[in-house]
C-alpha cells in the first residue's frame, strides 16, 4: 500500500471526527487488508499493542495524572500563587507574572499542560479579573503559560518521547528546565509590556497584596511550605538516584494524598474514589492511543517510512539550518491538528534519524519536539489548553487564541533559540 495514501486515509479519519485511537487502529490494519502479501497481520498488531503498553517507564504517566488531580483538588495551586503574589504582586504586572510562575511550579508537579491550565486557571482567573484585568487577557495568559507544564519536569510528553526514542527520561527532564525558565521569562516580559500599555488598577492590587503582607512572610511560607516542597521531593528523588522517574511518580501520589488529607485537610476520605474515577477517565483515552500508536509505528517501520522520509529530506536539502526549520514547521502544523501523545509516538522514529544524521543530540531534539507540540496546545483547531481555558471562563476559543498570538510569537522565538543553541537544552547534563 502506498505510504502517502495511508497518511491521507489517517487524515481523513481525523477530519470526520473519528477518535484518534480508532483512526490509528484502522490505518494500522489497512496495509494487510489492501495487500495480502504484507507481513503484518491482525495477530501481530494485537501483540504489538499489548507489548507497547508493557513498559515500566510508562507507568509514570497514570501516576503523574493521578498526582496532578489530587493536588488540584487539594488546593495546592492556590498556596503556590500566594507565595509568588507576596513577592511579585507590587511590581509592574506582578500578579500576571505570579500566575506564570505558578504555572511553572505547578507544571513541576503535574507534568501536564491541560491539568496546569485547569488547576491554576480555575483559581487565578477570578482573582485577576476581580483586580481589574481583562478576562480575555487572563484566560490567554493562563492558557499559554499552561504549556510550561509539559516542558518543566516531570513531563508526560518527555516520558512518551523517551519510550519512543530510547533516550534517558531523567536526562530529558533535566534538559527541560532551562528552556522552561526561558519561556516563562519571555511570557513575563510580555505581561509587563501589556500591563504598561493598558494599565493596572494599582489600588485593588495593592489591597490584595497587602492582605498577604499583613499575614506576614512566615505565615505565608508556612501555609505554602508543603506545596513548594512537592517539586523538590519529586525531582530530588530522581536526580539523587533515590528513585526512577516512575518510582518518583508513585511517591508524588502518596505525597499529594498525605498533604491534602492530613496537612491541608482539603480532601476527605470519601472523595478519593471520585478522584480515582476522574484519573481513570483522564488516562484511559491516553492508554488506547498509546496502544494504537505502537501498532501504527510498527507498520510504518515495516513500510520503511523513516528511511524514505529521511532520504527524501537529506537528498533535497543539504543545509542543516534549512532541515531543522522544515522539521520545526512540520511539527508546528502537526501540533495544530494532532494530540501530543500520538504525534510523539508516530513521528519520533521518523524524524529522529534525520536530526541525528546532522549531528543533533536525541535529548535536544526531544526538547524541540515537546516545545513544538506545547505550542500546539494553544493553537486551533486542537488547542487543548484553549478549550480548557474557554470552559473555565466562557470566553470564545477564538478570542483567547487571538489574544494569545503575541505570547505564541515569543514561544516561537524560544523555539528557534532552543533549536540553534544546543547549550540551552544540554547545559545541565
């Protein structure tokens, strides 16, 4: 079966709104249906699907999903925001900047962009609007800053990339720290520019921040201490060698439960079952996509798609800069129309040999791929962060995306810097 035709069928299935996992499954069996001589049959594909899920690193994904939900229900994002608002609130654009830093830290807990938007946005957007900030601006800044959740470690997409490429998940986590901070600083710069241009209600802001100052720094830190400690424990366990990323994910679940139930007392015992059900509903679609993506990637490998694409690009383009720009543009387009998990699992085996041929580290390419797909979180038509922010505020999705355009532009600037300056990703390795 022709490879181009296979991808056309896959695209058509997505366009007519067939779920991604089913679309992947259909396209996986098509070659054997069309061409009986094709070596892959239904039995092989089923074994590939189950084999793809039999992965120890993959266990980290449902654990981080569950941990993120527990921390969202436990009000940890509010306590993080209070600390950053205490220090930044009285500065120009201090409150929006506090939201961005909160997204940065919450991303270091949940590992998910949409989870970061939901947890931080549901709490901070009402606060910002009560202080006089425009609702559309508040929604857009949370939606874009939520993308930091997949760049700052621990990151679920990094785990997926590590599984698809064989790269060290711990190294990928480490490589995401500086790019995440860089993007956060660029977003904070835009927030300062926006607030300088449109103004702020300093009287309301100072009153809100003063209430925190009246509590006193020690009291604010005391209330937020265990929330601030959570990313330290998760990442500390990984980088001190105490635990693998998967084991650290399990630790994060127990830590979140203990803190939420016995320290903050924001979750009751009878709510645990509901939280478990919500985690299952969140992870199950990912599970089916993972299984189908594994089968699809095996089919592509047997059809020699990675070699064909690699030869086509390397034969037609000889300048590494042009090759990297083409790959980035392609990933940006994919991020607009495809969810992160299948995109990583399908495209990594195709694109990784190309960038390795021009001397790029698999770790750096992992960061580039995840940043590209993080931009996809805030670009229509599949921008998940946009949908989450819109559902929180009832602001039309397109209004949020239009307001987010300057910040997306800064994301693209960061992407170019990460692509052409390897030290940004590899400095901490």
